C-alpha cells in the first residue's frame, strides 16, 4: 500500500477503496472513483471522491 501511495500519489482512503475492477492491466491504469471514510461509529464506508467532474480519475502505472 505504501508503494502504491508513493508511485501514484493516491491518498490512503482512495487506495483502500480500490477494487480489482478498477485496475486496467492492459493499459496500466487505475480508475479512482471511490474513497474510504470513517463514519462517527468508526466503520469504513466507500463514498464518491471529491472531484468537480463526474468522471473517475485515472492513474498511469509504469513498469520498471
């Protein structure tokens, strides 16, 4: 998880809300449309990311 934070610049809440369906291995991208947030009871919920556009963000992954 720490490596993914460093390489992509994603926040922890965005990383913990990722699903396998968000990964596009063919194009080496991750689609970010949700984030995990803690509610007052301490439970984690997935909510939409706070962006102006309704389109999910995409992060490119590089192979070294």
